[in-house]
C-alpha cells in the first residue's frame, strides 16, 4: 500500500512541475505543445523506471 501512495505522490509532483514549467517557460502555443509532449514523455519514462525498480 505504501508503494501505491509513493507512486501517486510522485505522479502528482511531476504533473504539478510540468504544469508550472509550461506556464512559466512556454509563452507561445507551439512551444507549449512541444513542452507538454516532452513532459509527458519524461513522466512515462520515470513511471516505467519506478515500476521496474519496485518490481511491479
């Protein structure tokens, strides 16, 4: 159960960081979309690494 809470908290933090990064660093619409895609890819990579590490 602790792993579930940890993964959820990691996901919330990453989503908040991505949203903040998009709001601050991406003033243009095109740049915003590119930043969003990069953030999603990064979150997918981190989630995959965490699940592999935890053996899920």
